[in-house]
């Protein structure tokens, strides 16, 4: 009898150890997200396919241009699909939040990643819309179709990692950041005078996207592709 009890006790300890040291990744939802307008009668596949039809101009494989790509795509979707309200969903590694800086000083830092492709992302951003009550993300860089917010985040988190999710108006090109490159997660209002926060003429976004897609090339080619992107935006 004592041997059975001993084995049960060992099993309980092992199970508890596994639960403690194998905690699933999770999302912290920001209280400062902007409100989303519900869209109805929207064909999400049509939006996604339209985005993909422009892959000759926009690089969906580069790991480092998500803010520029999302900025262009948000505008392109709203222009093509009139009436659809697009915002941006930002996912930021929990260890890069300014409010958590001290907490992670001596703890393991988990970042975002795209399995088999990109790693050590501090953040990732993509266009999203509230459609029939569900938040749908349009992100050809990480998905092969429109997906729910839950599926989008699950693919980007490292096992055991955490991330902070905030949804903001698509006018914001970047998030508020401290001088040591931490996301200012306790800043409710992003409407600041900081130049890097917005890219109203899309010039920085276009430059990023074209250089990722085409590399360095002759000025006349740059001007051609720039004009093609401007047609989609304006």
C-alpha cells in the first residue's frame, strides 16, 4: 500500500512540475486598443486574393518590413473595398514592454517568430478588420488565408512565450517607443508629434517595400514601381 501511495505522490509531483515548467504561451490584451467598426457582407477571401495579386510589387517574404507592408496594405484594402474599415493589429513581445523591463531583467526573454523562416521579432503588425463580429487578420507574410486573431497570434508565439496585443487605427506607422527601444505600453494616446509615428505620404513604406522586393536598382525602375504602388494607394 505504501508503495502505491509513494508512486502516486511521485506522479503528482512530476505532473505539477510539467505544468509549472511548460506553461502555454499567452496573450495580454491592451486596454488601450481603438474601437473597431463591424463590417458585414464582406468576402474575406476576395480581399486576401487581391492582396496576393500585387506580390509583384509587395514582398511577402521579407522578415523585416512588416510595418511598411501593413501600412500600404491597410490603405490598399480600404481603397479597393470601399466601406471596409481596416485597423492594424500589433503583437509585441512581452519582454519589450517598458512596464515589464525590470520583470524580465533576470528572466528568459521570448520573442516572436515565424517557424522555419523568421526569428527574434520584437513585434509584428498586419491589417485587420472586424467582420460579422470576428476580428480577421490579413497577413500573407505569415498566413495563406485570412485568419482569426487567435490563429494569427498562435503562429507567432514561441512555446512558453507571451505577447502584448493592441489594435490601433491604420494611420499609425509605428508604435510609441522609449529611448532604449522599449514599447511604451502604458501610453494610451498614440497621436504624438513624433515623426516616426506616421507615414502620411507612404514614402517610407514604399521605399522599404520596394527595396525588399527589388533590391538596389536603377532610378528609372524605382520610379516605375513607385508609380505603380502609388496608383494602388492614391
